[in-house]
C-alpha cells in the first residue's frame, strides 16, 4: 500500500491545549520536508490563574482532557505523539509524572512513542554538553510555580539558579506576552552566567527568539518547543538541521 505522499518520512501527532496559538505554528516552522504535523486540541477553559491552586486546577483540566485528544490524533496513525504542553510534568512530579502519563496512555491505546518536555529538555542539555551546574529559567507563569520548577530542575541533576516569571494572568494570555519583556528577562538572567537558560511555557513564543538570544548573550538558550520538536526528530531517526532556531536544531 502506498505511504502518505506528504508525510512519507514521518507523521507527528501533536496534542496541545485549546488556548495554545504558538505550538502549531512553531512546530510547522521547524518541520522538515517529508514530515507532517497533525494537531488535536486538549480542551481547557480560558480563565484566570489564581495562585498555586489555580495552576493545579489548570493542570487537572489538561490532564483530564489529554486522553481524548490523544485518541483523536492516533486515528491518523502518527509515528509518535508530541505533547505541546510543558506545565503538566512540572506540576505533577516531573519525570515520574511523565512516565505515569506514558503508562496510562499505553494501557488505554497500546504502545506509543510519547515525546514530552520531561525527556526533551534533559536530552537537549546533554546534547549541548551541559552535564551539570546552574541553569536559569524564564516562564510565563506566576511566582507560585517556582518550587515546582526548582524540583524539576534538581531532579534532572542541575542546580537551580533562579527564574523570572512573566505572570500571564490566563492560559491564552501567555501568547500575548510582549517579546520585549522576554528579551529583558533573558538579559537579566544572563548576568549570572548560568550554564544555560531554559524557557518553559509552550504557549510563549520563543523558538526564533532563542536563536537570536544565544548570539547576543553568548550562552545556550533552550526554547521548550524547539527542544520537544528536536527530540521528536531525533527519536524518529531524522538528522535534519535547521537554521533560525538555535544551536540545538542547527548543530545536534
């Protein structure tokens, strides 16, 4: 039987929250020829995030709707499924939470390759030769996220220098954060000279800005969407490199 004429090298399923307007265009911009992206939306409400309890409620909403979105995207028989959302693993226990999600989905749908930030970020750090030391973070979250993020970073074996949280009041408004605010945060974080700066929040547009920031700051800047898509490509055995998205996708 003939294969897919457009996705003849790989078909990527993607699940991302319904309010997210950044994952789909950034993944498509990184897509090599012969690879196709197929998106299913995780339905969540657009409502204010009130402190840690509000974030916990958001994470529960994402987790509660995740399985249905995965079921929909699996109907196109993708080679893997990318989780275009980074907050769930952070708030539910880091790598162990990601493993629990993988196990739950496999029990329901059978074996599948799930690509998520909890695996992609440490793989990206390792590829860049960052085997320890301090890392700093820029996020669109409220400061209440700090303890969860520290736990995730330390679980990976790195020292948590600090984070700047850009305080988006709702999930949708993460995508409305001005680029100037992100640039200011990156410049501030770079003064400490961490080994790397990592960006969380898949609805915060950072894929191309991270490429620019690496040049003006002189240190690795890892955008979560870039790391996740890069990890999917390499897990699929695809060596394609792309300019404009940072050293990770260009050199590794």
